[in-house]
C-alpha cells in the first residue's frame, strides 16, 4: 500500500465492548444535553429486549438540524457518561473517527466490522414520526431490527407516521420483544412503559432562560 492509499484508508476506531452473539442496542443522537429520559429508554430496552449492552452513539452533528450552537463532542461525551452511570451503558463518539454523517452509513459500518454481533437500533417514538425523512430509512430497516420507545405526546403521531404505515407488516408484537434481536428483517417493535417527559430541546430552552435571567 502506498502513501496515498494509506491516507484514504478508513479509520479503525476503538469500539465499546462487543463480540459474537452479544445483543447490543444502539441509541444514537446529539445528546445535547443527555438526560434521564435517555437512561430510562436504554434500561427499558435492555430489559425488554434482553440486551447485553446499550451504546450511546454521540454524533458529531445531526444533518437534519442546525449544529451552530452544538457543544463540542468531547463535552457531550463527558456529560453523557455521567448521566448514563451504568456498567452496561457505553458512551462512544466513534462516528467522528469514521467520518459518517448519516445513520445508515454508521450502521452499515458496524454490520461490516461486527458481523456476528446482534445489533438493535433504538429510537424514541418522536423520531419514528419523522423517520421517513431520514437518509435511506428503508435501508436502515433492512440492516437491523428497530426498537421504538414510547414518548409522551408522540404515541398516536408515531403510530400513524409514514414509516410505521409502510413497515406495518414488519411490526413485531410487544409480547415477543425478547425475540427482536433475532428477527428476520425488516422488523420493528413499539415498546410501551414508564415514560420521561424530559427532552433535550426543553432543557436547552430552560438553560437559555436561566442564563438570561436578571436579579
């Protein structure tokens, strides 16, 4: 391999614990900021789906959002680790190393690199409502099972979302949650249970209001 080929070679970042046969949930987002709702969703998925671990994939930036005020990745990773505070929740920012911008590319990378690990993509019901706008969302559904975690105010909207309607045939009954990591693709499930009203958007708005307070 010559120098120019070496420079073009894809990075090989250190990933959190994984291995053949392990079931790992992937929870991606900007985590700006991370909060108890993220932790609650992770623990619910871990319990209901029989996951060995959950990775919080802290992204460099969301291509569907304005990232101008987004805190540095290192800062968000540090806060995420403090909020997660669980031996089976791993915090990683490996997307920055491999240079992916879209979820499909990140998940495809993991499928190639860890072909015998059983991954499940986790997202909130509010994201299912807009999932049809994601880059290659059908490809994501074909790569790995998807677990939707109920969120306050998003239950009905998510159930009627274009992606939910299009993938209706692939929905796994909630009583079969533990079988999701082994399901034939595409496969997705909607998990109900304890919900957190916290949101990163509301927390950012509150922080801006506090910083501007007088007296």
